[in-house]
C-alpha cells in the first residue's frame, strides 16, 4: 500500500470534491467532451440530462440549461463507481466540438451541482491512482502516451499503461520481499543457530536479483531514451555546413543556407527520429570570436550557441575538409575545441568528403551534405552515442526517475552482497540494505511516494486527464 494516500499538489482535503473539465483539446472539432467525476453525480445527471442514465450506455439527449432549454444535443454516458477510470462516478457529455458550446456546457455543470469545481491538471488520473485503479508508473504512461513523438514511443507507452512495466517491477519487489522475510526471520530467531546464508541460499538469490535489476535498468534506459530523446547540437565555425546538415537530417529546408558567414543568427531546433528514437537537433550560429562577429546580433547568437552546447546530450563538431590545411582555420577550430565543456559526448564530423584530394582524420565521421553520403553512418553514430540498442519487442516507456530508482536499487543490492560475503556477516546491515532496495523499487509504482513527487508528476498533465 502507499505510505500516504493524500493526492498531489494542493489537493489534500479537496480530493473529496466532485470535479469537471473539458476533456478534449482546445479549438474547434467534430466532437467535444466534458467530463465529471465525484462520489455522487446524481444531482448533476438529473439537472443536465433530465433523467437517470443506464450504466455504461450512450444515451442521445438534449443537455439542458438552468431554464430547461437545450444547450446542445449529444451523448451522455454514466460510469457508476467503482467501475470507471477514476474509481468514482464519472459522467461524460459528448457534445459538438465548438469552444463556445463546450464552455456553456461546462458552466452549466458547475451551476448544476453544489461543490462541483474545475479539475486541476492531471486530477482525473491522480484520482485513478489514489483509488488504486492504476499505479504511478501506469499514471505516468497516460501522459507519455499523449506526448509520444514517435510510433515506437507510443507503443511502448501503451505497454506501460497496460501494466507491463509495473508487472516486471512487481515481480522484482516480490522476490526482494521474500529474501527480506528470510533475513529478518533469522534476526528474530537467532537461537535457531542456522547458517542462514548457506541454507537459505541468500547469496544466490542476491546474485539473481542483481542480474534481474541490471536487465530492468538497461531496458529502462532504453525506454527513457524513447520518451525523452537526445538533444544534439551542431557546432562549428561559420560556413562549414551546419544549417545544410540540419536540413539534410530533417529532410526539409528548415534553415536558410547562403555562402555568407553569420547567416544563422539564432538557434534552430527540429525533432527527427531514427529507429523510433526522437533526436532534438539544434543548429547554432557559427562560432568565432567577438572581434570577428559582424555585429551585436551575431555576438548574441554566438553566446546562445555556447549556451545550447552546455545543455547538449551530444555535440556534433562539424569541420570543413576543404579548409583543414588552412592555418587560420585550424587555429579557430582549436579555440572552439578548447572551450567545449568537458563531459559532453563529442562527435567529430567532417563535411565535404566529396571534394577530391581530401582525407578524413582518424576517428572522424566523413560525409557530404551535398550528396548525402555518410548521413547513414552519422545517424548510426548518434544512436550509438545515445546508448541505443535495437529495440527489443515489448520495450516499455520509462522516465529518468525510474532509471534513478533502479540505480539506487542496484547500489543497495551491491551493498547487501558485500555484507553477505563478509566473514562475520552483519545480518542487521544486510536487512537494512534489502529494505532500502525494496523501498527504491516501490517508488516506481507509487507503493512508496510523497505528496511532492506526486505533485510534480501530475502537474505536467493536461486538464481533463
């Protein structure tokens, strides 16, 4: 069970209130939905629909205003508790998708039932979590499915929403719990004088748990990459082909390309996908000293380029093969390399490989933006830099907090293994490390959670979901 059943954000004390919101995206559409959830929506149903509704059946009727006049005509569906998305009574009113119509219907709902209030972002899903309809990993998968930027991410989020990720974590937690029970039972009955480590096979169990956590961590890293993608910055001197490379990778003319130095004045970003992995490619202003910059606008652009580089997950340092023998060009490249932040993965990329008599330095990636040669090798190198492996069937979506929780689990299991291997095994320390590992796993599904964490997670949802 969760350590604290309170809902996120400023919801504690308010989660008993009935809530309502427009559940479809803003703008015009064929159909718009107003959704309400609460412990008893009978007054709302009677006021707006004019009659009781058969459970889970779509009923065509007129939605009435306070004077009994029709606001619109559409479908009403009542999902009585606990068989609903939130675990409470849920009413969905499907009207025509005009913004004014939906706002009138929303206002009518707020007027029709005392205590009914506007839902906050993610509050419907938060109630589903609080009422044990879904766990926290599944709740996050709802938002991830909506926000998915690639087909692979959408399919992986759907698997997480179906409970695949949660089931894997649950199996791990159950194995860990069984081992904890054995250790703590030995602590409670020391007079039995049994050699716990030998007879219970604790070390073998720990080995198995460590291996399984490592596998889960590897898959979670892949899932986090599918969800969040990789921020890649193209950097280099002016006129080396940065904007042309962005256009080639994106397959569209996004950036203006001219022979004039300083054409790109500000960052240009585009999200592409390679094997289903989203890559956020950022083209930057050509890097050179303030003295060489043409004007104040270019100097500001160069400053923003360095800011983008500092935030990058990987940097493509683009060079012009046709100018490698130019001493001034070499000096400028060396000055850029000296300023690149330590720790940011760097790919050395050499453009204009189609020029006769050019040779790419060892370890570099040769390409020609003009002909397209070498682009596939660059894409493969980007995936390798990201740590991506061919997506296994059944990959689930994951977040960085899941990765961090699994890492903490692995660390605690390593500490437990060290205590188990010691000559004088300290069972109390072993038990504590196992408890901490179990707690870290519980953070993933929400078996252990805090109001602060829940507030951050659900605040990112859209209103009506």
